[in-house]
C-alpha cells in the first residue's frame, strides 16, 4: 500500500539521521575523554583511535536500539501532529495496520542488533582487552607528554621529558629514576630516543648524561658520567592469553556454561534484539499526539517507558547474576512491555472511548 511504502521510506531516512547524530555525540564525548587521558600520559597517543573503534563497536547494538525507537516515535508523532494520521484513519486504515510496516523496518535492524551483540560485541571486547595488555607490556614511554612525570606500568621507573626535538624521534633533557635491584638510580641526560636492537628488545638510548646510584638518606652514592647509556624497556611482546571475563566470552561458550554470571550475560545479549522489536511496537501508541495536551507529553511518556524497560532488564540481569532467578526470568520484562504495547495499541485504536469504559468493554468481552 501507499502508506506502507511512504512510511518505510521516511523511517529509513530518519533512522540514518538519528544514528549519525547519536554516533557523533557518543564518539565526540569518548574522544574528548581519551584525548584528556592521553594528555595526562595515562594512555599512548597512538592508542586513542583503536580504543575509540573498539568502544564504538561495543556500543553499536545500543545505538541501533535507540535509533529504531526514536525513529518510529518521531515519524509517527509527526503524522499525528500534521493530521496525516487522521486522514489515514478516516480512509479506513486502522492503527493496527501500522504494525506491519513498522516491523518491516524494525526486524532487519533487530537482526543486525542480534549479530552485533552475540558475535561482534564479544570479539571487540576481546580485541580491546588484548590491545590494552600489549600496551601494558610495552610500558608505554611513547605516552609521555612533555612536562609531565610518567610512571611505568611496573611502578619501578619514573620518566620525565622536558620537550621533544622532533629530530629522529629524540627528546631533550630527560630524567629517569629506576628503583629496581634494591637501589635508586637517578639518570639525567641531555637527549635520548627509543630504538630496537637485533633481538627485538626496545631500548631507551640516552646520550650525554650523568647517573646517580644509591639509597636515599645514605652518603654512599655512585656517580658516573656517560656519553651513551641504554636501558632495556621490555622484551618482545609475549603471548597475550584470551580474556576470561564474561564480556569477552563467545555466546556459544556462554550457552554451554552453568555459571549464573554467564547465563546473565547471555540473557542480556539475547535481550537486545528482542527489545528492539518491543520498543518499535511500543512507539506506535506512544506517538499519539493531542494538540490540546501540549507538544511534549507523549515524548516524556516515551522516555519514561524506555527507562523503566531498561531498568527492569538490568534488575533482572542482576538477580540472575546473583543466582536469585532463572535465566528465563529475563523474558518477563519483554512480555510485560509487549502486553503494555498491545494494550495501548488497542486503546488508541478506539480514541473515542475513555480508559475506564474501554477496560469495562474488555472485561465484558472476556
């Protein structure tokens, strides 16, 4: 039918716009956060882009769920506000006839949400874990910012660089303190850079400096001047074991596990595509717009319904995690919200009836 094609087209265009806006907001926020951490020397500068990518993949299902809900709500609200819905209803098109085109739009995205939450999400979490472990093994001297003291991951060394000359990746006026082997070694050098030897070891090569070795409070100090001094930062990266957290486990492994935490994680992943369809159906009656009641009441009600739905899912997941409920209990919020959506849809299909009269008619029919 004409209204189904036009609705699907408008929903698609709106979904693209909503997804781009949501993605831009979330990525911008995370980028600012990571850049601040990189400026403080907490992460390497080259790690920012990779971490943003992994983080975006992890939030992709949530972005799609919000995109579907907001798109259906915005498009149908516009139809009510511009009185197009009244024209369609007067032409004999029931409000229930809008369920099919909405599902035609929501179901493919729900399948994509399921693929992302069940397959792509755990992979992205695993890769993020491995990348973070590699950065820890490297003890990232490359994350040092000029004028900031940087402590190594092992907490045995402290680095300070006054500035970078930009020539051959070298730095000027370097201070390093090494607290290993039971003594404190303080090294001052005019310049230095990071190199890799033939064995694959990363070395901090210092030039034209002085080295002080001793314990604080004791007069026994060794002082040595050097033209070139090298310090092993780390060996070749070792094999990184796979993360064993629930977020990094595959969905197949979670399904075979008997642990309560694994069941809760699997139930949460399965809930994402289901909630996509349920929220799309819920948006149909929530989009009802009455010009006399104001322009934001239906949007506030939709926002409240979404938070109640998500909090109910989170609460059920926590109870399953604590082994207080079975994993099948996570279906309860979906069933309850689906019944609410169908009930509101049946009520909005008869807008002339009051809520009390409508409930009375349902009871007499039953």
